[in-house]
C-alpha cells in the first residue's frame, strides 16, 4: 500500500515537471544573514568560548574520527562512515568565526580545500574518491552546509565551491536517475541536500534551474515520504517498541532522522509551491510534541520515538538537528511557534546534556535522571548501558562530532531579514550584535544587551543610516499586558497587530519603526510561572523559556580518561541526596537576582541567578532497575516532614527530577507558603 502511495506521488510530480515552463522556487518569508554579521555577546559569547575550549574546539587535535592524519586512507570514522569530518566542518566554520579563532578557521579552510581538491573526474566529493567503496550521497550534506556558511563569510571562495557543486549535482542527478546513491540514511536525509540545492538555485542557478529542481524532485521521490510519516493517521502516538511499524524501514521512526526530516516539507513547499506542504509540516510538528514532547523542549527518542515518559531518552544529535530544522521552518513559514520551541530547546535540552566545561556530552538525556552511569538494565530498548554517561563518545560517536553546531547555529539564525531585505527581525533573544546592510544601502548596527534567559530585561541599541522596521519576537509565554516597551526617541511601535504576521499560540512580533540615527529600546518580558501536566498526574514547572528541575546533589567519578587527551574523561554521576519528592505546585515562588554578573561557564550546579522554591515532601518512589527512576507515583502519601526545596533551570542540572508527583501541602493557605493557582498550559 505504501509503495503505491509513493509511486503515485512520483507520477504526479513527473507530470508537473514536464508541464512547468520555467521552474521557480517559492520564496522564504525570511532570509538568513551571511555568517559573521551576527556575533554573540555577553554570556553567549562566553558560552561559545567554553565550547571552543572544550572538546569541540580540540577534537581535530586528537580524535581520530576527524584528525587530519586520517582524512586519507586511514581507518577513521570519517573514511568508513563518511560523515564525521563533514559534521565537524559544519560546526567549526561558524564556531571559529563567532569566537574569531584564526586557528579553527584555518583548519576549516584546509578541510574545505582538501575536499574540493580531491573531487574526481566524475564530480564525486569525499572519502570514497580513489577507492572502490560504495557511494552514498548523504555524508556530504553537512559539508555542503559548512561550505555555504564559509563562502557567505568569504565570498572570494564562492566561485570555487559553486563550480564544484554544479559538477557534483550533475553526477548526483545521473545517479538518482539510475537508482544509485540512496541507502537507508540518504533516503531519510534527502531534505538536507534539497536545502543545498535551493541555496544554489537562489544564488547561482547559472541556467541549470531545470536540473536543480529535477534533482530536488528525484531526491524526494527516492527518499522518506515525510508527509505520510508525519500524518495524523500514521504517526506513532506512543513509544514505538510495542507498535507495528507500517513502514518496511525502521529509520522512519528514528529520532535524529525525524528531527532532520522536519525540514522536508518546508523544503518541498519551495519547489511545489503547494501551501498544504507547510500546513502538513505544522501539523506534523504538533503531533511530535503532543505525543513525544519533553518539558525540556526536545522530544523523546532513545533511537526510535519513545513517548512521554520521564525516564526515556532524547538523543543529543536530535536536539541540535531539531534546533536547525525549527530555524528553517520559521524562515520559510514565518510561524513563530517554531522559534519559541527552538529557544526553549536551546536554553534547556542543549546545556543539560553537556558538562559545564563542554568536554563531556551524553548520548541520551532523561527528564528525570537520578544517575548517569552504566545502566543495567536500562530503560532504552534500542540503546546501550552507557547511553547517559557524560564523556567523549559514550554509546556512539556521532553526537560528539555533531553537537558543536548547536550553539553557533542558534546565534547565526537569531536575526533574519524580510525577503526584500528592508527590515530586520530578531528571532531569538540573548546577548548578540548585528552589523548588516539592508536594502537601499541602509547600514544597520544592533547591540542586544541582556542576561536573558536569566533576566526579563532586554536592552537594544540600534544605529541606522535610514529609517527602517525592526521586528522582535515576543515569546508566547509573555502575557500581552506584560510586555513593556520603552523607546528613547521618536519611534513608533506596536505589538502583534499586523494580521498578516500574527500567529496563533501566543508568540507575536514587536514592530518598531525606527528613525535614522541612534535609538535605544528597553523591552520587559515578564512571564508567569506555569505548570505543564505530564503522565501519571505529574507536573513540570516553567517560567519564561526555562523549565525548572530539582538539582540532585551528586558525586562525580572518572570512569576513564582518553590516552590522547587528558581532558576527555568519561564521568559517572551518583546521587548523594534524596530526590524522591512530591511538590505542591500552588506554593511555587520565583526569585531572580538581577545584580549578579553571570559566571562562565554558567550552565552548572547552583550558578544561575534565577530559581524557585516549592513545598515538598518525601514519598515512596522506587527505582526501575537500580539506576533510573520509575514513573512518578500517582497521588503519593508523604513519608517525611514537609520541607521547602529549590528548583533550578533544567539546563544547569545534570542529575534531576523535573516531572514531579503532586501532593497538597498543609502549609497551603497558612501563610507558610503561597497559595497561588498558576496557569496550566500545554507546550
Ligand atoms: C500538496 O501538499 C499536500 C501535503 O503535503 C499533499 O497531500 C497534496 O497531494 C499536494 N498537492 C499536490 C497537487 O501535489
């Protein structure tokens, strides 16, 4: 049945291709800025420096999967699984530019030239050149993303890349016509190539429009049918290990593929001009988070989709790919719900799963994580016992080479222009600066000073040659009455009253029509504490972009240290304090210390200047196996005295509870604690 469906689609597509006179791509609502025009400032800059001084900025020195000695001939991951160097390059190009590291930039440049220098006669790029290894397309896709960023940063490199791409695309098109180049992973990741082809179409079609569109269509027909996988009828509504898979391909339910596949329908829309593709993308996105969403903003997939339970895992690769896909979905559709989600993932799921010094990362993170150690048995049907250890490459190495794209691409996608380049839009909130030239030669410089998400106050200073429209995303968690805007001069502003741009779900734009010259704007974004209902009558606690968790005091044990690099250690964390708490959510109180300078690193135990207190009591809460928390008990009885506990931002915790059983405090209504009913929302 499914084969027929896919085939039917191919026939429709083929007719459309022959009928279309001059192919075009639908334009995106927003365009990205070239790499280097947006830079991190304040704590975000510090975070990028921490990443650079961690394994991300050092792996090329010792990690054989990406170290240069293994680019040619060696038995490295790059040469036999193709993609490690490609992933590393995709991340290090923006990382090096954002922290102005000439050493990392030179390394990236060397890799770029190496790959292009070794392109063979046929047009093939990559480690299969000069070997008889099978040629599958997808290992090159992260290289394309890295190269696009690099040539936008240094346009003198662009002709060389474009020429190589045209040769490769010709070859890829021939291969697709012959049914070659697509195996399991290329089948699910076709959209990444489509994005690179669209970049070529937008900037360097060079008379090859038909070939470019034809290649996009062939990729789509030969690849995963995402509109069906993400359909209401077929999308899995629970952890998949007990479901019958309607596909003869397990990888269609694989978390990282799904995170990447979220780009497929917006990419499809660009060459079909079919608005239903964008609606299908939006509906699929909602299905994902309704049935597999985490309070951290990510979704659950410990290899395959794994439902709503707090002890299941979210893979780190999935976290960073979801961020990148969400940014693209926003840019194509203009729907701010994607931007809200990306910011939530960035400020919760991403830092939570990497050590504060960024030398160790997990493969899987758990929302309730009471130990990070060898788990036998473990709650992940498809992953190994080391999956939640923090280290160089526990479980699989892919996340080590792929995670470093997370922070840099969050920054490079934080500002976009309108399609006509007349206005600038601030999509993500955090300390950053922008230097760009808008339409009509309007040179604009923007500095955003803020400790957000650890503060509600955002200072924006703008210097522009000409009047222009500055738009800022007001997150969905800020109430309409809450937004306060203060502009120091003759600018006008409004919030979310443009019916074309207003989006459902609460997020909206602040429109500031700024005059030429310097303007200073202060925006206050206060948020309410909110409660999210989770399985087994448990609750998760949020305020603004941050999820809050009980940070379990822990010991750290070094399990092993890499012989090539002493800082690359595998760490085990064990709880040394009780964590079996139920909370009374009506007693939550939020605190913020606005005077604090943020330390670097900031994402660590007890460092954040925001926290909550809540009345809690110990309950009977068993372990599953001996290393992970069982499901939160429903309607538990207290087995100890009530006490007050502190909740911290999820991203600063390594061992934690963040889906809590609920009890009714005796302190409620006695003045001992608050008695506020906080809004309940669905994320
Ligand atoms: C438009 O897109 C939708 C959703 O992806 C799809 O079901 C429909 O068949 C498409 N229509 C055409 C004419 O291709």
